[in-house]
C-alpha cells in the first residue's frame, strides 16, 4: 500500500514538473544555469519523501542527485526548494534544506541562507 502511495506521489510530482515546464517554457540562464528549474526539480524526485519528513532517510539516489546539483549549480537547490512547483508538490523547504546534511555531502553550502531558512 505504501509503495502505491509513493508511486502516486512521484507521478503527481513529475506531472507538476512537466506541466510547469510546458506552461512557463524555458527561461535563460538562472540559478540552475541553462537547466530549466522544472527539470532540476524533476531530477530530485527521489528526494520527495525526505523533503516532506525530517525523519525519513534520504535514499542513495536522492543523495547522488543532490550532490551532483550542488556541484554543478550550488544556488539551484535553494531555487528549486523555494519554487512554486515545490510548494505545489507539498515540499517543506525547512525540512528539504536539511537533505544535503542528511546525505553527508561534504561540500554543501552550510551556513548559507535559503530564503528564510539557514542551510545546516
């Protein structure tokens, strides 16, 4: 039953990401470089459970995606977590911002502000 719910949540998240990209189109270089924020958000779909629950373990797929995103465009993670898309998906930015720490990512931008949240 839990796996069905998880699959539904991931499907809804991917749908929201896809519809947002189709509606708003592709923007120029921003916080995520030339990658549209919707695509960056979609790449983080393995993190959906960990972004909603501080006690949920961040899966290895999530940690590798977050690590790659931080290496490629450090400000992109914050932009994704504070985006209207993340809000629609039910992501809690205060919880989601702790994912790099929960993944033991060493080069995370610790101590930086992400909106009103401080990256641990």
